[in-house]
């Protein structure tokens, strides 16, 4: 386990981080999850310090469901916020709630260095760095300008 990825007790969080986790928990209360009953809230802190939140929104046509993290990203972008410093995501399971693969990809578009605070139903918090821990060698905007796939070296072949 690296120095950044790991479990944090509540007292190990900064005041800003506690605020972000509280915002994710508050958003979780508004989740619409009648099918899975897995309620999730997310809170994104922008580079200007502002916080936007999202909750998961399920649908009777299951694939139309959208995760809390992507609701927050959509809200942020619609309000002119595209640079994010930190994300808190809070689920209701006993394990800490990490972003799903689709959300990792969407977050990587805007913030490959994003710090993620994953919160469990019992209040445990784990820290991750998106690009290092959750989506290493991810495909992002720079990938479109590169003639090398992620991880390739010049003399590979
Ligand atoms: Zn997701």
C-alpha cells in the first residue's frame, strides 16, 4: 500500500476533506435507487474551492442509470467548472465505495491527478489517486494526440 492510498480515520482528514465527505453524505440522502437500494453520493471540489454534488439516479431501464460521480461531473461542467482537485464518494455498503470503471474514465477526462476519498457505510475513508491507483495508463485527451499506446516504449515491437 502506497503512502497516499490507504485508510484514513476521521481524524486524519483535513477540515476541507471532512466538509467534502459531509457533502457526499448529504447528497447520498437524495439518491434515487429503488432497484439496487445502493445509495451513493458524490462531492467534487473544484480548483476554485467550490463543491458540487451528485447522487445516483437509477431507472427502470437499468442501463439508463447514472452514477453519483457522473451526475456531479455533469453538474459541474454545466456550471463552468472543469478543473477538479478532490472527490468524495460515499456508498451504503460496508466496504468503501470506489468509483466504477465508467466513472473513473469520465473523471480521468478532467482530472487524471484527482484525489479520491472513498467512504464506506460505516464511515471508513480510503484515499486514492485516480491516475495512479484507480485508472493507471488510462485513455485520456492526450491519448488522441499520441502515436503510442499507453505503456508503450519507443523500442517496443
Ligand atoms: Zn460509476
